[in-house]
């Protein structure tokens, strides 16, 4: 089939705008008539420098990122940041508490666990909590500040369920759980909105925005210490991770380790080193950065920026959820997330009721050109990921199919 005949609902890597890919294909062969492809140019040359600086400026404008935050393009994926967040922020905490090692009190780190990815981030913090110097641990066991595991990730914590520690080195949450299809609503008046007002003063807040990045404005950037996202959903191909970091957290981790009790951070994961070198300390993933730069330009010029995307993405999600709610009332499907305001705009998860029906649904979907609708292997069911590049037309066709399958 052609691209036009296929509706790609992949959770990531996921579809990108066709016009962007066409331009990228040209750039891959002959970038701006240099006679060389973008992947064949030095990352320190003027052409690539213009690409990465343009991407940074466009991202800053698109998200209204304040001046006191640095944007970094790095590698290692979202998973890399599970480790890097912990190590860099423990160093920042150590430098802010420069007492002799014998007097150093290891801080706690607080995790809000609302699905598979925040669980993985928490597990990595647990893994790294085995102290490198048993007599001088860098931090105590990570804490769970709120968890909805007992609901099987079908709702978010209510305000009363959060229990943040005022001495935590940081608080961590995942804004959109890609596998479970649950997302913090942006409006503070919604019961399950992230409780920024409960974050103790001075405690650093970290958010994993991997699967909702640039799908709508990010409220309260300035309430966060760090926001990060792997590119491979809304931004570009896999291989690049974007970080938005408040400048005071770009710390020299070698200096921190000299105070004792914290390890130095491996060099490609130290945010300060990346920042001091404009994300070019070592060879960056030039092609993913190039495509991301093209996507950002496309979103600004063709899609009406984040306000435009917010409108379209809201309409797409509302249409699909309404169709699924109707189908659920007929007993044919079941939406996974039970709390309406917490349903993800990007990853719509549901199950098909009845023996053998899921297989039948997927087979019929394939025939109509709907691809990659199978839920994540760890949870099963169906997942329609409807990122920025998925059109309202594709959603309309999927809704028609759901209605037909369930008997209109
Ligand atoms: N966080 C979230 C919310 C994700 O969706 C993913 C991957 O899909 C990750 C983290 C891990 O990212 P990566 O595979 O780039 O390490």
C-alpha cells in the first residue's frame, strides 16, 4: 500500500508528516545544494549548527520556554534520563549541602507512580540506590509519593493521596503514560490535575513528557526543574532526547563527588557538560535532530503552533472517546481508563469484549489499512495512538469502523 492508504496508529516510533519526510529525503541526499547529504556533514560545520540552533529557537518559541531554562538535545532515550535525572539532581543537592561527608544526610527522592513508565523510572532509582560507598550512601531508598497501582492504572491519584517529602532531592512524575493511556489533565480545576500547589517549596519537580511533548501547551513550565522527552512520538525519529532544564541544575558533578557521598556522572549524561558545549560535546544524532527541526518548522507554519495543535488534538480525542463510550454502553468494548478527565489525548486504550473478538477486530482493522493498533505486549488490548501526525480523517475512519464492528 501507499502512505495514503495506511492509517498508522503506532505508539512510537510513530508517524511523521509526509511533507516533512519528503523534505528530509531530499536533505538526506543533497542538503541545501551542498552536494552532500545532511548525515554526511560535520556536526561542527555551519550547516548543522544552523539546524540545531534553529530547532532550539523554534522549540523555545513554540513552548514559550523561559530564558532561565536550557534546551539540550541528547541521546540515551527517555530511559537514559531515568538514570541521568537521579544522578544529576543528587549532585545538585550535594553541592547545595556542602557539609563534610560524615555530616551529610542522604536525601529521599519521591516518585509519583501512575503506570508502566513511571514504574520503570522508579525501578531504576531503586537499582541505583545500592550505595557505591556503603558507609556514605548518596541517597536513601526512593519513596513512592503516590501510586495508583492498586487500580491497575485506571485512574490518577486524588489530591489527598499525595504525600510529598519536604526534604526530597526531587519529585518525579510521568505526564502521559503511553502504555496505559492515562494523562494528567491540564486544567488545575480537574480533580486529577497534577497538584503543583502540594510540591514543597524548593523541591525540584521532574516530568517525563515523552509521549505528550508538543501535543498542547505545557502549563507551568516554570514550576518544573526538568522536563524531558524522547523524540519518537510527536517530534521526530528515535535517537534524540530533548531536555528542558532550569539553569541552576546544570552542575559540575565532578565537583559534587569531591565533597563525598555522590558519584560523578558518566560524561555523556552530565547535563552541564552537554550545556557548556551546546549539545555538541560529542557527535550528536544529526539526522533525528534535522528531522525534528523540520517538524518544528512544520508545526509552527502549518499547524498553528501549540494552540492549533491543542484544538485539533482535543477534537480527535473527543471524537474517538465518544465513539468508544457509545460502543461501551452496548457492551462491545471497554475503555481502560475509568476516570474521564485522565484519559490520554495521545494513547487511547480499550479492550474488545467477547471470546475471539479482539483478533477479529484487529483483522478487520488491517484490511481497512489501520496499522499498529495492538496494545503494548505487557497489557494487551487495543491502543490507538493518535499523535500530532495522525489526521482527523484517520480518526473518523477508525470511528466508522468501531461503529460498524459494534453494530451501529
Ligand atoms: N517514557 C515514556 C512516557 C515513554 O513512552 C517511553 C517510550 O516509549 C520512555 C519513557 C522510554 O523511552 P526510550 O525508549 O526512548 O528510552
